[in-house]
C-alpha cells in the first residue's frame, strides 16, 4: 500500500505551484467559505463578529477528541469507544459529586476515569495484536456505556455548583473559555504531531509499523500512549459537555465517534494511515460545526444533519482516493 | 491433516460453548423455574429469531474481513418504509411487504458493497457513514412520527405473530434462512470462494477468484437480510419508530463473535453461529428472570463479547505454540 498513501518525506523541496495549490486544505478553505456564504443568505444577522466568536462554543466540546483521534487514524487504527468514554466519565463525575465529593476532585476523577478507559483500550490493543482496533474498541464501547447505565440507569444527574458552568459558558480575554482551550490544544497537538520525535514515529508507524519496530521505535508504547491520550481528551470533552448541558445521563455523546471520525477524515487524514496534517481536521471541525449551525438557522431538522455528516464522511474518503490517483499520475509524468 | 485439526478445534470450541449454555441454563433454572417452560422457551426462540437471521449476514461480511455497523439503521429504514406502505395501502399482501423490505435492504447493502469492493473504502468508515445517512433518512421519511399498531393491517402483523406448522413464523423464516445459508456457504462454489477471499485474499486473487464481486455480494446479502429483518421487527413489535434497532448491530456482531466467527476473516460456521445466537438470546431472556436490572444487560453483554474475543486469541496462541513445539522435535 506504500504507493497508495502519497507519502511525502520532508526534504526541502523547491516551491512548486502545483504542489502548493493542489493541497487538500485549500479545498477545505473553499468549503468553509461556501458554508459561510450560504449561512449569511439564510439569516441577515449571521455576518457579525459575535457569531464567529460565540457560535463555536456550541460545537467545540467534541472537537477535543478530534486531535487524538487524528493520531489514532494516522496510526492506521480507529477508536469508536470515545462516545462511551465521554458518557462513562461524565456519569461517574456527576454521581461522585452528588455523593459528596468536592467538585474539583470529581472533575479530576472524570479525567482519571477517561484516561483509564483509554489505557484499557491501549493495553488490549498492544497485548492482543491479533485483534484489530475496531473489535477491541467496539467491545469496550459496549462495556463503557454499559457501566454508565449500571451506575445511573435511566436517571439524569446534575446540580453542579455555579462556577462549574464557567467551562461551557464563561469567557476569558473576551473569547469563550472553550475556544481558548481549543486553541491551546490545537497548538499543543500540532507541535507534538509535526515537531516531535513522537509525532514522526506516529507517521512512521502509520506507513510501516514493522519497519519502525525494527528501527528501534517502541511501537507498543506509542500505540498505548495514543489511546491513553484519546481517553484523556474524551474526559476533557465530558467536562465541557456536562458543563454546557448542566446535567448528564448515560446516553450522552451517542454518535460522537462518527462525528469525530468524519471531521478527521474530511480533514484529509487518510484512513489507511500515515498521512495528514493538523490544519485539515481543524478546518473540518469548523466546517461541520458551522454547517450544523447553518442548518439549524434554516430550520432543517437534526436527522438531515446526520445524513449530511454521513455523506461528507463518505465523499471525503472517495475524494481522497481520487486525489492520490492524480498525484500518482503526475508523479509518473 | 491441518484442515482436520482445525475442524477438531472448532468442534471442541463449540462443545465448550454448548457446555457453557447448558451450565448457564441450569443456573438460571435453579434461580427461577419459569425459565425451562415451553412458553418461555417459545418466547426465547421467537425473540432470538431476528438476531439469528442477521447473524448469518454478518457472518458472511466478517468472513470477508469486513464489518457492517449500518444494519441497525437498515432495519429501521426498511421497517419504516414497509410499514408506511402498509399504512397507505392496507390491502397489500404480507409477502409483498417482506419482498419490499428485502429489496430496500439489498439496495442499501449494495451501496456499501460498492464503496467497499469497488472504491476500497474501509468497511468501518463506509458503514459508519451509511449508518447515519440511513438513520437520518428513516427520521425524514417518517417525519419523526411513529407508525403504530392500528395503522398496520392484521395480515402484516401476522407475519410475526402467526404460525406455520405449529411454529412461530419468525422461527420458520429463521430456519429457512439457515437452511439456504448452509447450502450456500458449504455447497456452492460462490460460498466456498467467500471463505477463500477471507482467509487469504492474495492467494484468492491469484487463483482467479473475483474478489471484488464476492465482497460486494457479502454486503448485498447482509443488506437484504437486514431489510427482511426490518419488516419482521416492525411486524413483531407492531410499531415502527425512527430509533428502531438503534445499536442492534453490536448485538449481532456479539452473537457472531460468541459463535466463533473470526474478526480477521475466513473462519465461521453456522453451527457455532446458532450456539452464539442462542447464548446471547438466553442472556437477554434470563437476566430479567433472575432479577438482574435491565440496565446491567449492556455491560454484561459487552464483557461476554470481550471475554469471547480474548479467549479465541488465547486458544489460537496456545494451538500455534503447540504446533511449533511439535515441529521442533
């Protein structure tokens, strides 16, 4: 599959207009602008600064999982248990708070539970290499949500202290707090992926895991860490989501895995592993987010949004394949 | 020789599963004597029939090294469209409804098959996408409303409640599906080739087996069975809703894994599948009988699946190690 993944090794190359303009990210920028043009036709009040500042806080909570999921997919794996991890950690936080644990401790517990869940995924995947990440995370997906149901049944739990709503609704430096955290995470994950040895190893493993192992990279440790981080970020999402909703129940975050994977794939990350840049998924987060917001403006129901996200996922995978074919052809010429 | 040893292993595995089922049944029976009564067993098998039908399709897909997460949505969509049709034309014959559902399912399955076989989209991505598209469409065609019992003709509901030869129709349909599948998977060239594609795609391609067509076929058949199951589901519960069978794909995959179908392709037998389905059916049926809260169901199922998957790996490792040791001497 090596010739199929469009690997580019970072040696300093001459600036090439074709290389520059045929980047996936430009297409995303175009779609992004297109979404805004359509949205501004839908509502005359759409185009003002406040829309751009406050709208993201309605969809950014799940985007925290997009970054680690990008790592997972670059590895050539997948994690479909993230929605369940969000539910489980949120439920445990709410229940332990209502059982008398102070809120800061409950929040730490939430993160700890989510990280542990991710570690269990990572452990199973690295210790049982015969099993694909699909089947491992599929079964943990059932188990984690199952535990959430065992704890809370069909109840909701909430009554959090006043200050906790700051996470979802508060502002810092004039920006919503979620947006600040999002920017911070984007910078950190971008640096890790593109500027550290860890990030390069992730790309290497996505292209050829065996070679990486033979070149002395501790592939098991990297896989384990990536899944652990995915769990941690799912816990972070749980914190923000619960704060925004004010309460939680075992069926929250259902279908998050699809949206997150759709964002990553739309962002130009190849599902066969080894390819992707951080800017793509970030653009994709805002495309899907503003798309959903616009469809809300146009009074289109949630089911239609499901259809659109599903279509986007499949179309972007198909478009990626066409793109690699073109690149291969132009490389041959 | 190797093939015979493999079959022996499979037999041992299924024997183990059977023992476990018997032990579980005995345990449940000790706690609640209602379990092993004719009426409860009838309801157990009626409730498990749809799961069993779906498991056949999923087995085909898993054998080709694929997975299908969209079937819950396909069930809902096929069920919704067929019940809307019945609500609009109450005189339509039940057989036509079944055919309609099956065709709708086959169409959705074909799209997935095309994406996976022709365009090399990963099965998990293709079916995750389709799952949401089809689920969204289900809500859209129904306008978010339910189709309830009074809107369905008695003939339509009789698909699931009626009896043929003293057996519930659902069970009869499941038996028919299994008979056909048994013949197809074991005694036709196409069926055997599906195994070949799953156990060694490269060798299969080199020996001239049309891999793409067979993978396509597996998904199309899965879709058709899911469509059929959709009509059965709606007729059984006498209500079609937007969120019908949400997440049911997980149960179906669980039944296959418990039945010894390998996720890495090429392995899976109907005899194991029946045991796996029955085990899951017993878990669903017996937990309420022994006063386990329904909220425990999901967790217990998940643990069972994980345990089954891990046991499979351990057993496989053990046999491989033994084979190596024998070769060393």
